[in-house]
């Protein structure tokens, strides 16, 4: 039987205490606001996904700037 590749990887990072404290405050606030439990890990996963999306979009926009215009002006 073939083993499936993992769908998740555990990542450990060090963050400043004040950053973690603020993330915990935000998670608690979001939990109260939505009624669903929000963890610091949820916030970090969302931030990483957002970063990747912004990075990829910026790369696409940069690539479009390098494409010569095919429009004829006149």
C-alpha cells in the first residue's frame, strides 16, 4: 500500500512575547465576535496564506508591466 504524502507540516517559530500576546488578544476578540473559536494558529495560517496571495499577485502585476503593448494608438 502506497503511503500518501502529508497534507500539513508542523512549523515552529519564535516570536516576541508582545507579538504573541497581541495575537492572543486578537484571537480572543475574534472568538467573541464570531462565536467560533479562533486560535493564534488560525491567525498565523491566515496571515501566511494572505502573504502568499499578495506575493503571487505582485509577481503577476510585475510580469504584466514587462509585456509590450499590442494596442495601436492613432
